[in-house]
C-alpha cells in the first residue's frame, strides 16, 4: 500500500536506525535489570487497554429556528382600529392581538341574520299555508293593481281623445293666475327698490296719529270702567252686609262674602237666592229678607256687568296699543327703506312667479298641441306595466289561495340555505377582522399601526416560540445516508462558545439544494437542555457547529488511534511486557476520531505505548504511521 505523505528512506538510513534501535533497546534493558530504583514503565507514555464506546459522527453547520413561527395576517381587507400588544410581549393561544374597524361588518351580520329569519318565516308560512291576513293582503294587492291599471288605461284614453274644454279652461285660468302673481311680485319688488312715496309716508303718519288717538280713547274708557267696578263693588258690599244681617239668610253665601267681596256670586248662588224668596218655594217669604235678597241680586248683576266692561276696556287698550305699534313700525320701515334681505326675498318671489308662469304656459301649450308620439308610447308602456302587475297580483293571490306545492317549498328551502351561507360568511368576515394568536409565543414583529389600511396579504405580525427551538442542519450528500431521525448530537453556537447544547434529529429532508455545484440537504433537530430564563441562551437566528452521532458501538476493546502503527500490510502496537517492548500485530474493527476497536492481538489490561516516549519514538523510526482517517 502506498504511504500517504511519506517518502521512502535510503537503505543506509534504515541500517543506521536499526543500529540505534538496538543500542536503545540494550540501554532500556540495562535500566530495567540493573538500575537500582529506575522503572521503564515510568519512562514510557502508556495506555491500559480497556473497553470503550466507539462513536461515528459527522460535523455540520446549523442555525437555530423557533419551533413554531407564523406571520399573522387579517382574513379580510380593512382599516386597523386597535393593536393590543407591543413588540416582545408574550401572548397566549387565542389571545386577541389586533382588530379592524367592524361597524360595517356588524351591520352586514345583522342584515344577514334578518334575511335568514325572514327566509325561515317565509318557509314556515309556505309549509303551514296562508293565513286569513295573508289572503286579505293578497286580495288588497289585486284591488290596488286593478286601480292602477284602470288609471293608466284612462290616462291613455284621455291622451288619445285630446284635452276637454274644461281642461283647457282650467289651464288658461292657471296661466292668468300665474301672470297676476308675477305682476304682483314684480310690483312689490319695484316698491322695495324705489322706496316709499310721499303719499305712502303721509298715509302711514296718519295711521300712526289715528292709532295714538285710539289708544288715548281706550285708556280713558278703561279708567271709567275701573271706577265703575269700584263703585259697583261698594254697592255689592253694602247689599251683602244688609242681606247677611237679615234673618233666614243663606249661610254659605254670607260665608263666601266674608272672605272676599270682589268675587261676584255665581249663577247657582243667584238661583238659590231667587228660590229663597220665590212664592212657589216659600209660602210667606219675609218682606225684609225679600227686599234685601232682591237688592243683593241687583247689586251682584251690576258688579258683574262692571267687571265685563272693565275686561272689554282692557282688551280695547291692548288692541289699540298693538295697532299703534304696528302703524309705527310700518312708518319706521317706510322711512328706513327696504334692506338687502327683504329685496332678496322679493327677488326670489319674482323668480318663483316666473317659473310658475312658465310651467302654466307650457302645460297650456301641451294641452293645445295634444299628445306627442312619445307621450302616447309612455302611456301605453304604463298601461302594459300596470297590466303585468295586475296579472302578477292575481297569480300571487291564486297561488296563495291554492297553497304551496313541493316545488315552492324546495325553492324556499334553497333560499333559507342561501341565507344561512350569507350569515356564515358574515360571521367569518367578522372573525377575520380580528387577529388571534394561534399558539403561545412572543411577538417578534409588528408591521401595522392604528389607522393603517391592510389587505389579507399584509403581514401584520410575526409570532414565534423563543423558548422552544429547533436546529436547521445542512447535510452534505455524503452525510445524508448516515443521518437518521432520533440520532443524538450537540451544537456549539458561535455566540456561546462556552457551552454545548444537546440535540435530537427530528426530520431528514430528501429535497436537494444545489449552489455552485454543491448539493446539500436540510435536516431538523430538537434543541434540548437549555434554560429559557438564563441570561445567556440560544435565540432564533444563531448559527453554530453541530456534531451528530450517526453510529455507536459499546463495550468494545479499544485503544487510542495514535497507538496504532502500520508495518507493511499489518497494523501493530507496542506493548510493554515485563518491562520490555513487544511489537504485536493486531486486527482492528470500527473506529472514531479518538479510538479504534481491537478484534485480536490485545486483551484488557495490556499496556500499549503512545507517542511521546523515547522508546516508542525510536521503535517507530521505521514504522509507517497511519494517515488521518485510515485504520
């Protein structure tokens, strides 16, 4: 076998090495047998053969990723109304994160539910048959449709026959009235614009003077009426005193007078007084009582008349003063002239009158010219539409009276199903307007703010699980066949070199990725054994080097790889036997980076020499060392 990284030595060099080795061997033998307290084993670097575990592993790169990560988006488009979390907040599954404005969605939901209720009620009505109220309503609809059809038919007939003399006369009268109204509006505007004339001012001043005289006269009459009331009240008081001093007077009447003489007797009290002195009621009324009663009745009548006159006089004063105020206001307005608002109002009245006249003239002209082809066509269309409505109303009434058939029921069932789907869609839209956390995690990114317009494609928030990580491993094509789910390993992150974290392979992907001619595969592993509350801990995005144990062989006899040498086609080790070195040929099995399995040639407890001892180095001068990775 060709040696790797070695050149063959000249023959004389080999002889020289053999001579040196023999000398060294004699020296060590001498030291072993004749030295007083020296020991050959103490001078050698040895390893005691024992059982070990051989592990096959690969080394690859890895990146920490959250076990669960999602970019949350709203299910519909809308405007953001609330954001209930901040960056870095921990959230629970089902927690509301944000919401859109939902007034329109809630209205749509209410409308859909109302439509569903109406469809279900209609289905129930069809299944149960028409009620008396439904039949009456259907008949009423037929009557209304018949009236509309008759009206449209009459209108068409009138158009075809032309206007009557009465219609023409009425239209002409409307035109004349409109012309008169326009002239009056124009005259009013002219007067406002020109201002009051001397005659108008003189007339207004005369009206003010007359109103003042009327106020003076009314006030004088009121004064006289007040005096009459006072006089009549005094007479009534004297008559009441005289009456109440007589025997057999009516007690209740006198009791009322004792409280207030200014209140006249009522009609009922006057009737009682008359009855008390009537011969028909009393056989022999006392003459004094009768005279006093008559005087009281007359005094009360005069008092009531005086009160009425006083009330009329006060009303006359109020009326005269109001007339004076109105006359004075008219005079002041004439002197001041019209303001801009009054002129604008008058101008608007003129415009309205002109439009009314134009409409009246147009209507008269149309009546005189008769109906046009388009008018007749429109009237025929109205008749056709009214006739169709009438037929539909009659058909609906007849169907209602006949009851629903299975086809009608099936059709309404479909309407109910359509309404139910609409409610479900409205409910889903309402739910889609709210962003809900799909799992327990942490808010890693917030891309929206209140007031933003978003769509279902807008990435609103990013949630991940920083306390539950997995490692994305990149495998070479030669490593892929050896990696299996469940294999263990460790990873050391570039940012945390002081600690290795255990991991377990959870998936191995078979989809290749080729970059610059290099084929790689993706595997994932569950990261284990880290404290999420530690100050130093792995985080999503950290990269590092991972070692995966792909095969393991336990309790095998093994020696360090550095102890094995190759002599020709044989593998050998140096063994210390009773203080001397013995070269043994060995058979090897599997190996890893540190140890090699021994199948034969050694037993547990043997001492093999490791590089570093002088004897071993001298003995190995002409021995080929195994290249790295070859056993």
